[in-house]
C-alpha cells in the first residue's frame, strides 16, 4: 500500500511513500494541468495533450501511458498502458475516493484518509504497473484540485 501526502498545508505538490520509504515526488505546474514526477532519480512528465486531448505519462519524452476522459462531467478515465486497458472512476457521486478496474476485476482504490485532508491511501493490486499507478494518482490529485478550485470560486 502507498501513502500520498501534500508537501505542505496549501501545496498541490505531493510525496508518495511505501511505509516510511519515499518512492516519488509529484511537482504540479502552478497554472496548467502538468506535473513532473521524480522516481528514483528518473523524471517523468505528466501533461494533457491540448485542451480536450488525453492525459499522458511520458518517460524521456516518450509517451508510455494515456488516459482519456470520455465525458466532460463524469469523474472517469479510460487508461491505456501497453496492451492493457483500465478504468479509473469515482466510487460515488459524493465521494473523493476513486477505484481502478480492469475489464474483469477491481484493482483497488485511491482514497483520502478522511473527509478533511488531502493525504490519501493508495491501495492498488501489486499487478498494476507502476506507470498506471503514477498516472492514476496524478489524475486523482488533479480531480481533487479541480474540485477545490470550483469550491472556492
């Protein structure tokens, strides 16, 4: 199980831990839906292609995983990595928790520790590739950030 927490109280930059071991650092771009993830000295880019295009995880400039958001108002993504397809979606209309599924089974959840925090537990099956886990974590953070911005405007 992974644990994510914001770097500071008002920050949308996150650190990812497995137990007490730091696994990754997610640095969000201030204005755009972009981020850099540093994992063991390797930096990956997370970004959206265009205004309505797919969300992409790239390593060394090469896209490795993509996520499409098929409906503007639904918190759901269709993720592709290699020849595998996954669905990341909100557990319910009022929940901040998300569930990752393959075509045949649930693969786990990304859920806040409680209603008042951005710290979260990432409980995904060990068979889920690290690239899909990173993209999923970033997409959930992005959905939380959008919801926070909408609530304050």
